[in-house]
RNA sequence: GCCGAAAUGGUGGAAUAGGUAGACACAAGGGACUUAAAAUCCCUUGCUCGCAAGGGCGUGCGGGUUCAAUUCCCGCUUUCGGCACCA
C-alpha cells in the first residue's frame, strides 16, 4: 500500500544523471566565480538590477521547503536578466542573532556563536546545493563584529539625531523564570517554558522615535510597487486618524483631562469619561471614599495577563473615581470612571464616552447604569442598542439638524474659539522598543556617565564586542546577562574620561535586518558602512522577495532606518525596496478525523480507492491542507528531495506548483511529474540525432510562441505558465524523429534560468565551450507566432452550437454568412426570427433568435 | 469582532479591457513494448442522459446587468492569513 497522497517517496527509475551534472556545474560556477559582480560602469543605470531575498534566520532544523521557493523565483529572474544584458546584484546572507540560539545556550551551555555558525554552515550547504546564482563573495552574517560594528554605528547616528530615548515601558515578565519574554515566547498568556502566567512589568528600555516618521512612512507607500494588501496592512498599522483633542475641566481640581476624539460633533452625547488605569491623573481623581475600591481595581488589572485584558469577549470592568468633569459644550457634570478598555498607549489614555453611538461605551454604560443620550437621529432606540451609523444631529444645541462633517467642523471651530480644543491627529503606531535584556544581540554602544549623562561611544571604539559570559541565564533582575560582568560594565566615559557604566541592553533581532541590503553592496568596507558611489550604483533594491509574515514589522522598521539614513545624506533613495513580492506559503497535506482533530501522517493508510484511513482505528479521514509541522510529520526535507530527484527538479517543481504569491500544498507526486519532464528533456538530446534538417512550419510556430511566452512570463514572475509552455514544446518535439540543432539550442536557453545544471550540461553536449551564464536570451519573430486561422465559435442564443476553422481577420459579414451556412446552426435557427447578430472578429458569431 | 486574500474536474492549477471553461501536470483507465514487472511511448478522462447521433448541467451559494458572466454589480457561505476594545 503506497502513500502517494501523504508524500511518500517514489524512487525515480531512470538514467538522467542529475547527481553528477549538478555537482559538476556547481563546482564550475564556484571555481569560475560565475556570479561575482562589480560596479561596472559600462552598464547604464537602467541595466543595473538589485534582486534581494529576505535572508534566513539559520535555525537548527535547517532549510524548509518554503525557503527555496522565494530563492528559486529570484534566481530564475536574475539568470533571465543576466542573459538579457543586465548587471545583477544578487546576494545572500544570514540573520544570525536571535532567540533560539540563546535559549539553546541557556539549556546546554553551548555558546550561541557555536550553534549559530554550525547552523549557518548547514544552511549555506543546503542553499548551495540548489545551484542559486548568488555572489557568495558578498555573504554576511549579522552576528559577526565586522557587520554589527556598523549596526552599532547606525544606532549612534540615530542616537545623535535624538531619535533614541529611554523610557519605562511594560514588558512581558515571567515571575518563575525571572526574565522578560518576547511576544513569541508567550503562548496563550503563559510563559512558553514553564507555563507561569505572564504579567506586565515596567522596565527601563531604549525606544526609537519611529512615530516621528509616521506621516512619511504612510505617504511614501503610494510610490511603491508593493502588494496592495501589504500597503494596506502598513497603513492600518500606522493608523493615522484625524480628529480633535478636547479639554475637559475637572470639577474641584485645577486639572483638565485631554481626550482625543474623531467625533467631536457628538460632544453633547458625552455622558461620562473613562481614563485608563495607568493614566497619570488616576491618583488625583480618586476621592477618599472611593480609594479602596479604586486601588482594588488597579491591583486586579495589574495582575491580569495581556490575554485576559484584551479578550474582546469579556465583560467590561471599571470603577468610579469619585470625580466629575465638566462637559465643555453644556456645562454638565459627568462622572469620571477608570476602566481597562481604555488603553494608555493610544491617544491620551482618556476618552469621552458617547454611549448612544459607540458599542463599547454603550455596553459600559448599560453595565454601570450611566445615562445614554441620543445625539444622532437613530433608527433604533438607543436605550436598547448603540446606533453607530450616521444621522443628523439632535439634542445638540447649535449642531441640531447638521450632518456629520458640517457638525464636526462647526464644533471644532467652537472649541478652538474658547481654547477648549483643536484639531489633532493620532496614530496607532507607537515608538519602537529597541532594547532587549538578552545576551545574543548587538551591544548598545552607549555609556552612562555620572557627570556627562548617557553618551555614545566614539566611532573609533567600534565595534563594541559582545563579551564572553559564563552563564547565559538572565540576571533575574530583568537585566541582560551582560549586567553581571563587572569588568565589562565598568568603563570610562568617552567624553570626560571619568568612571562610567556601559549600557547592558542589547538590540532586537530586527536591528541587523534593518540595513543588511546596504551592506551587501559593499560588504568588506572597513571605512564606511557602504561607499557612496557603490550605494548610488545599486540602490534602490529593484525586487525584494520574501514571506508575508514580514509585511509589517521588518518592512516598516527597515523603511524607517532607511529614511533616517536618507535624511543624514548617507543613502541616495528615500525608500529601500521599490518592488515587493510575497511568496505564498508551501503547505502540506494533513489528515483530519470527523471531529476535526488531525492525525500524524505516519499513522495514515491510503486505501485502493484513494480514501484515507487511520491505521489504528480504520476510521475514514479527510485529506485537508495544513501548515507543515513536526507534530503532523508532514514536513518535507529539501535535502531528501535533492538526493532523490535533484536540485533542478526541486527548483522547477516549486515554480510549477502554482503562482508564486499564493500558498499551495506540496505533493511529491507532482514533483515526480516535473522530474519526468526533465528526464524527457535529457533523452531528447541524448537519444535522438541532432541535425540541421529544416523544421515544419507548425513546429517553428510553437518554438516562437514558446520563446515569447517564456520571455514574457519569466519577466512577470509567472513561472508556472512559462513551464507549462516549455512542456508543450517538448511534447511537440517528441513527435519528431530527430532534433533540429537550432530548436534544441533555443530550448536549452529557455530552460537555463529554471534548471541551470541540466541546461549547462546539454549546452556543453551541444558543443559549446562557454557557460550559459554569459549566453544571450533568444528572441522571437512576432510574425511567426501569429496563427493563420482562428477557431470561430458559432453560438445561437449564447450557446455554442458549432465551431469552424476560418482564416484570421475574416470580415464580419463573411463570418456571419459562414455561420448561417452552418448545418448545425441552421438546425437551431430554423423557423425562428433572428433578432440580433453579434460578430467578434476571429472569436465568435452569436445569433439571437426568438 | 475588524481588515485582507481566496473558492474552477478525483488533485495542483490554466483562461478574465466579458467572448470556445478546464492549458500544463498529477491521479485513474486502456493500449504498445516485455517471458514478466518497472521504466518508456501512445490514447481516453468535468458531471450526466443516450446504443449512437446528439442533448442537459457545470467555475462556493442566491439574485442582478448583458446577445454572452469564472470574469462586472448586490447579498450570503466557507477557508486561509493578519490584527486585537484605537475613542
């Protein structure tokens, strides 16, 4: 019983010697430095292209089949561009600081550098085994001091520009492990390692002022050729909203509460206010008789995990502070409540509540018996539900009868006149918390001096090396392991020379990936992070391919750094990545019981009729598509695929599966189909006579159509349809007795970007002594791609009744006559009245009858 | 809940300035070769009624626009991805 549906291996049975071929040509490319590029001035600007892959984190589990998908796509594109006369920069490297290596170090005591470099070696071997045309002389890893020296240097530029500041901000804290946790270490509100509920704890952090760039990060999105969905995600993440800030005086206190609202026009309906539990005025607002209850509430909130606090389904909670604010439009005294549905991180941390027209405010008002006043004419009773649609203003004094925009404008003008409010803009985007209390990251190159304050290291003192430590455990105080090394922490101030202490925080993993694309341009420069001239030669990145999981954070952070560098005059472009393509995820098949639980693939049998059963119980299972995961035993290992079928099959199959951008399930059976195709190609050249006998006009047409389709599709990254067309050509060639040399050469050239090893080998067997890497892409003759006849479809009332082959460009009246003369058509129009006749040249004739 | 993407044969997918639905491949079936099997080559293959000729149905579901809808419009359903009370 085979398990084809579960991706069992199917041993190939043929002679196509992919192992020897692939080893031979990989060695050839390496020896000849075939893909090393220089800033050659003979290429004009428009013939220089920078094609970038998102570099991988070298994890211990090795390359996933998802990695080669994007890498193959860019590789094909690069090889295609080179054959079309472009100078192509195509580098690869490793994003090698990061949590898994550190956690492994904590468990085993192995230095993260050792595991990381071992993993890099494995990744490099795996990537090279696929024959990608990277310029390996430019390889970089973010954890090396040659690299992070410049990451630190860029940080100093940000610091000197006033874009870095210290702030106490909450982090995820595990009381048991005595350590801060990254978001990805928090699973369902609990510590991933020990299961303890995660609490929030304030800690001193370095923060970068990305919000200062919010508007530009938003506006410049319009200039980018990125997927609309990614642009939209970034837009929503930045979350610009226009509204007004309004001041509410607090009754009996010499203080005001400022709120941000997008609907100042509903101010007459504001019946209470809410401040976030972390709001700085909470203490002052709380009156003596409410003190106990407020404190109990604050305590309760502090002990809630983020999960509990942000659970949308939960009941609203809150407590009355005892204080009242004055609604500026009508002088009403309205109660001030404290509730955790108001976030300190957005707006001012305080809101005016308009329960009649806001879901959340309505729920809260109902629960605590607060008044609900309709101010927008509603189609429902606002006492029974919130009315969140538009309506003309009622109960709103000078706004009555007005629509939303007009009322809003009038209200803001009214507030401005009295100094009670003004237009305001708010962003969801928050400043970027940039420090981590970790070992395996770039040390932040700052020193805390008792006399000079916090100062940056001199640039000549970079790199600030990551010191050796004896233990990778966090310090237990929330500080990084670096804080435990007195000899490292105690230093001298770079300004006054007096005793000072080093910053012990390290940078987040994002730091290295924020600028790596610039370092590839000039990776061995010891004087600058990148030379001006080289930067101008290559930037911006023309095509950037990677997973959609980086749609927001990495791409937003990198854009932010790039804009800062641009403002400092250090890079020439205002955006780093002109065109972005997200490759889809490669999923796998999984097997589902009727209760929707999944069964690991190795416990499934496929029956003769193609259905699947659970081996132990014999129950029928449904085949579904799921992410590859270790627990489901449906992970495909690229090494095994390359061993069994070769790198060329792997490359071409991943491109043939479907469009690059969509997610698609891996099927080893499908891979075998591509393997068979390559084997057919091989035998075409090795088992047939190659001669110069003239080819038939039909075959010549297929050849030119193929050149055209493969050229256009490859340029558009539509690889699946390009491959299909090459298969059509090969099928046609199999109908011939021998192989025309020129046609054979053309096919090899078209195959070259897709299956470079096989193509090089065939090219050599055809007698060429130079590598395909310098060959010229074939051109097509448009005249030879045009068909002489077209299939005319005859429809009666929109239904296809007959088809004929007719000469191209047949005049409409002749086409119509042809249709009317058609026997089958006549049968359908016989005895009926023709009411309309539609002729589409070379396509169809539609006769409408009654 | 909100935002986004998608839904086409047994399977992956092709085709949209509206004009032959199912290219190419997998799987399945048949044939050739073979002592036999594998490999290879050739053929068939959306469903359905029919001996056939031929007909009917068919691109998630329900409507609409049109001579003509996978494609455009309105309303749903489901799946996947992202975000989490954003005032």
